[in-house]
């Protein structure tokens, strides 16, 4: 999910999951590439207990820039379902 604010400031948010289970304390990093700056880190955060993350960042000025996320580490929060 991506939501945009006014100006060049943007926000990206979502959930890190494994199957149906959220991954808590996962390190999420937002990168930009495909520009004259090669690969640039735009922002990073850590997921909460529900696997949720939100990163505010300055949108790359070059229109051909590609942005992408990586997530690593953390611990799956197994949701117990009743029988």
C-alpha cells in the first residue's frame, strides 16, 4: 500500500507476512535505483507485533527511478486459531 502526501514527501506502508502470519521486528528498507545515484537508501524501519511498517521518504527527483522494499529478519507471530 502506498499513500502520497503533498510535495516530494511520500509514505509507504504495509505488512510483512509469512503465509497468514505477520513477522514482527523485521527490518524493512526502501531503496531507489535506476538513476545516476545508483542504489540509494530512502528509509528504513522495523515492523511492529502485527508485521506493520510505515516509511516516510523523499520521492526521487528522477522520473525513471525505481523504488523497492526489502524485509529481513524478525520472528513470525503465529496466530492461534480456535478448534
